[in-house]
C-alpha cells in the first residue's frame, strides 16, 4: 500500500504540474580533503534520485544503486540531509577527517499523504563524485511528444518504474497522462514595428545605438531549412545584414574604428536612394589582448537534452577553450532546478580540466535561469580582472521558469551588474520553446552580443572567429546620429534597428546605455531616402563612443555624400547589403518593400558574391532561392534561355 500511495502521489503531482525543489549543485574538484560515501534506502532497498546535501551548499543525487559520493570535504562536522518527492526528509550529523572516508546509510520513509509534495521535472542526473555533472546519461524521454520543462512525466515514470516495477512506471509515464499536461510551446519574438518615413521639415535628425547581434539570420536559416517561412518578428533586418563580412577599412587615426558612408540607388523603388553606414572595429593581435575572466553559464535543464541544444553548446564551448591562453581563466556555472558551480576559476592552459567539465554535463530538471545569472555574475565579480575582460557567456534556449522569471526583473539584474564592468554575451539554441526575445533583451541590457547556433558550422563561425573579438570590447555606448539636409532630402527611414532607436537628446547624454563594439567587428546600417535632388552632401554623421573603462564619450564626425550611383554601380559591399535587406523585407512582408522581388535580391547578391572565402554569400543565394520557391514567386527569366 505504501508503494501504491507513493505512485499515486507522484502521479497527482505530475498532472498538477508541480516543480522540483530548489537544490544547489556546487563542486570543488581537485585538492585534498575527506570523502563522504553513502547509500539511500527504503525498506532496505536502494533508492535512486534522492537529493543529498552537505551543509546545504553541496548537493549530489543518488544513482541507480542509491549511492552518493562527496569528495574534497574539509575536516569538520557537517549536516547531511536527504530529500525526495513524497518522502520524509531526513538529516544526520557527520564528522569528516582528511584521512579516513566516511560511509553512511540514509534510510528514508514515505511522507504522509497530507504532506505537500513536488516532483522533479525529469530524471535527475547522477552526479559523480559530488562534482555536479552526470556519470551516465538520463533515461531518454518518452516519444512522441517533445519534452517540456516542469512536466516531463515520462522520464519521471521511468525512474519510479525502475524502483517500483514496470506497471507503476507505465502508469505515470503513459501517453494519456502526458498528453493531459503538455501545454503548447511557442517561439517568442519581440514585436517589431518598422520605422516609418520621417519628413525632414518635421525632424531632420535621427539617432540610434549600434548593434552587432547576428542571431536573427541563423535562426531564419534554420526555419527556412524546414521548408517554412519565418514569423515576421523573427526577421530583424539589421542582424540579417550584419551576419556577413564586408570589406571595410581598418582605422588609421588612432580611433577604435573607421567610418564609411556610401549612397546608391534603391532597387525596390527607383525614385529613392539608399545610404549605407559602415563602422569597422580595429583588429587586435591575440598577444595584445588583455586577459579574460570568463564565466560559462550553461542551461542544463530537461529541455536541453536534444543534440541541437546542450550537446551542440558543449561542442561550441570546446572550440573557445582551444583558443584560451594561460592568462585567461574560466569558471563554469550550470543551472536546472537550481544553480551551481561545476568548475571554479581555471587557467586557460588547463584545457583538459575545462573540457572534462564540459564533457560530463547532462541535462535534467526545470530552469532556474535567474538564480544561474546571479551566481554567474557573483563568480565573475569575485574573480574580477581590473585590467582584463570580464564576461558571462550564457547559453540556453531562453526559458526561465524557476526563481526570477519576470523579464523585467532579469533586465534590472543585468543592468545593475553591467555597472560592475561584467558584460554578458548570450548564445541561443533550440526550436520548439526557443525564447528569442529573452536572449535578445539580455544581450542588449548586458553590454554584449547575441548569437544563435543552428548547427556545428555556425558554432565554428561564432566561437572560432567572432566570439574572441566580442570578448574584447574596444568601444562602449556607441551612438550614431545623422542630420539630413532638408534641401536635398525630402524624408527618410532607417531600415531595421527598431529596438535600438534613441531619442535625439540621448546622443549627448553619457548616462544613456548604447551598443558595444568588439575587436575586429563591424556594423552596417541602411537608410532609405526620398530625395529632393540627387548629389551633394545629404547628411552629416556624428558618432559618440566611450573607451571601455571610461565614463565620458568622445565625438567623431563625417560627411555622407551622394555621388549619383545606381544600385548596380555601387560597391559590392553596398550591393550585397542591399540584397540582404531586400530579402529580409520580403520575408517580413514589409509595407515598405515596394517592387522588391526575390529575383532582384538574388541578382544583386550574385553580382556582389566576389571571392566568398567562407561560402556564406553562396549559402545566402541558395537560401533566398528556396524562399522564392516557397513564396510562389516565379523563376526569373534569364536572357538567352
């Protein structure tokens, strides 16, 4: 009867969507100290899946044989505590010395049915040696429904079934019960209201913060690869354009970046002109880069199990580890139902230790993302390098459902933390419950950039070629202000950058946050212009920026001249950026797309493809042609065929 009561209690809790208890997962590998080994039992039989805590700041989970193990325990007296869903929590005081290992048995009993109970959302990972990562993979989820945080009942049923028999496990893990509690999952994007035209007689000045994010392009590529058109709000035009490398000059005057402007015809409205602004950050030789204090903050919750999530993230971070130097240091913080450290600060020279910690990570549990952020920032602050780069790199699908989960609360946390000089980079993965809006906002508020990984090739691009530059901020709070000449420009609108728009008075206000630029990175922005006349100095561009450790901005100014070029006489960079913008407007079904066609975007892209050493422009052409077919647009008629 007791066993039946436990099964029924767990079943009721799963159906009601209970969440797992918050427990810390803290690790201090290496070093000297005693050990604590033990077995958790019920009625003399091993009991897996029990959270065992040592002084409430270290925790492991009993394995399939009910075993648990703590290492590197300093001599002293500790409170050992065991807790599990529907079981009575038990505590036992233990004494540890550095010579002899301590062995204990923790017999557990069922709680009364009237007690409040919760259930872990997925089979807990088996934490080896008290180190906070799994010694063996958790049982696979029950197909066909996708796993969701908080109610992955099939996996829980597998654990219970292993202890209490296949019938009980089948009752809990059966498809009917799962189907009753699965809620629809959605991809979430911030709403985009495209910029409208502004009459220069009303307002000739416009201001925005730069943005080096590139996540939108990789995510759109992933969606198109499934033969679906992306939601309009998934398409951020500036991120589509900035995904590509352009041939912008390096700065030569001692400033952190160069500024380039170009004006040419607009292919989707021949009466309009396009202004391109290019900002190129200076490259830094690796030996000149300041040391890095990096905290990898990794989501290891239950939904991160599929190959395109945690396994892809682990592969990506290994690529970054390969590039670390002895003067760099890395900490690893993970979060699921709670947050914990699985690797204390470790030199970049000790790559074996860092990669071993990554390799052993397994997924399981709910998502205490807010708690993870707090611990990651604290770790970064505790190891702060005054003359170095201090950054948290968060990798997740963006769903926070335990602890601090309000986006407003998380924003406030990050805005406060960036004042300490610790910046935040976000890495997004996943499909069905991918929270793009959260990751975009966190990166913007955390003085960092946002990337999305859709495959291992993208992981190589980001972690081998781009992220190392992003880690080194060469200019912060970069703002751009354009003042158009009303005698030459009737009206204008910015293409993209909707969530980076600033009030004009913010340009001279050094307390206003803006975008950051990393070493070797570039930014491209486009304006569509309704001209009164073609030719001449159509605008003055001003740019404000701060040195990474400064509070006061410096000012640069350049002219934007229209030389009367058509879209097809423009530079290859201008042509390709225009093609990407046209493609993105078509995907968005932009009200400003005019006579744009996929065929025209393809034609411009082919003209500007050039040497294309990384093959990304050729990939764009294939992607645009696929979208053309899905849209129903007829194939272009090629002369002579």
